[in-house]
């Protein structure tokens, strides 16, 4: 007999490894965003990235590119 797996209330299924890429977050009041090092949201499968307000995700995909290529910062200013 198969045992049922009980998932947490706010379970988000992912298709990629979160260990292989670092995620960043920003928070302001009741809004927060989770994105990768490039500022992209959800471009590698489904994951926790997104733009949230009051615990509801309003944006699950956003990608940036320059002439079809991922933009990479050569030097970050201080």
C-alpha cells in the first residue's frame, strides 16, 4: 500500500536545483521578490522565484536579455 505524502500548505514544486544557483530577495512592506543572480524570475523551470504581495505570487516569469543573450555584469560598482 502506498503511503500518502502530506505536503506543506505553501508547497512549491521545482524542476531545477536551487543549490546550483543562488537566489536573491528584496522586501518592501508586504511585497517581496525572489530572483536569481541575473535578475531573472523563473527562467529555469518552475521554482520559488516571483514577485509576491501579501503572500500571493503576481509574477512567476521575467527574463532580461541583450540581443537575445543573458546580460552579465563585468564589474559591479560600489
